[in-house]
């Protein structure tokens, strides 16, 4: 039996086939739109989560950069105070140094807990406990250097000691930054 003979026997089949040819592209398009809409919610949610995570990571990177700048400023303050010739001026500058190092420690302590919680919520491998220990150790070492050299006339060795401590802290900050950039790269 040919197709023409089949249609003569069953004319409703030809009508159904013609209707199906006209409706099928519309049905496929509606199905594609439905699937795209249902998947777009999930895509948007993932995008928003990654965007929020990226924003926090950028804030942490900025915080690390600010800490680096603060450490550099504190070390310059100590070096400037030790380079003063007049004892009263040296003590005044040293007291300013102590105030600035106290501010740095407060800023680190306040944001460390917040950013540690953020990183933990994102299952990030960076741990700021070692970072905080290094910064606190740097602060106490700078204070010790200041106490050691505040009453001495020759402070050339103090500059070398300060630079060694700053280099050590910068290495810790660089490592934290490297790990954070690795996490950012893994996002995308």
C-alpha cells in the first residue's frame, strides 16, 4: 500500500499529520523556552553566589594590601623615630609609633575574625590564624627593636632589623594573597 492509498483509506491521518507539522515547531519552541527559564534560575543563583564570593575576596585582597601599607608605615615611623637626634623628639616620635602599631593590631584583629568566617563559609583553604600570629609577632618585634635602640646613638643596625621583619611579614602577606588569587581563579 502506498502513502496515497493509505490516505484515501484513512483521511483523518493526513489531517493529523498536517496539523502536527504546523504545531510541532511551536511546541518545540515553547518547550525550549520552558527549559531555558527553569535552568536560568539555577544559573542566576550560581552567578550571584560567585559574584558575592568574588566581592568578598576582593575586599579581603584590599584588606591585605592595606595591612601591607600599614606595616610599611609603622616601620617607617619606627625608623624615623630612631633617626631623630634630640632625645625628647625621639621619645615623642616613638610614642606616635606605639600608637600607630596599636591601631594596626586593632584593625587586623577586628577584620581577621570576619574574613576568617567568610573564608570558612566558602570552604577556602586560607587560614588567617598564622597570618595574625605573624603580624602580631612583627608588632612585638618592632616594639622590642624600638626599646632596644631608643636610647642608643647609633641606630644603623635597627634599620636592618626592621627591614628583615618587614620582609618576613611581606612574605606572609604575599602567600595569603597568592592563595586568595588561586581561589579567585577557581571561581571562573
